C-alpha cells in the first residue's frame, strides 16, 4: 500500500512539474504580464499555491475548453490575488479584486473563493487589475497555442 501512495505522488509530481509555457498578456493600458499557462488539470489544481511573491508583471492564466462558469478557491494561496474572468472573445466578464490569501491552517470555511464566467482566468498580484484598468467589458490581448 505504501508503494501505491509513493507511485501516485510521483505521478502527480511529474504531471504537475512539467514545464510551464509562458505567454504575454497585454492589459488595457498596454502593460504586459508574463503569464504562466495552466492548461492541464494538474497545473490548474496547483495554480499559484505556495507561491510566496508575485511581481506585478507576472501572473498565471488558466485555459479551459470553452466559456463556462468557473470557481476558484484560494486554499494554500499565500499571496493576495486579483482574478480576472475572460470569455472566449478575450473580453473581461468580471474581476474578483484583492482575494485574500490563505494558509495550510486556514479553516476551509474561511478560505476565499471567486466565481465567474469565461474560458480563461488570469490571476494577477492584488491591485494590479485596478492599476491597469482591467474591468468588465475591456479586451485583453494574448495568444495561446497548444
């Protein structure tokens, strides 16, 4: 049984540790964020968990197959974030600003979560969205190729 768990852990690490593609995302004022692409279930589950700092010009973009309701939970996310929900036309549908961090010891019922609609979700350092005029209705520019 112990070997089973070790094998499962190794497999999960290999899937999650595969190198991340990075793409530039241009915000409405021309500011460019280099966003790591989370395009697999393993990368999406890990997200920015346990990241201790995120510069303003860095982020993560989650890529889904189609426009749909998205739910993001901040468990073990050690930094405050803005979450930008973006539809398939690359139009911002909503922004969850300054989502508070959590820790391993934060009770689940106190962990922040955000709901939105879109094919993409861009996570930015808190206050970056407002600073660069990211709001519902604006277009973002980026290209993603598998």
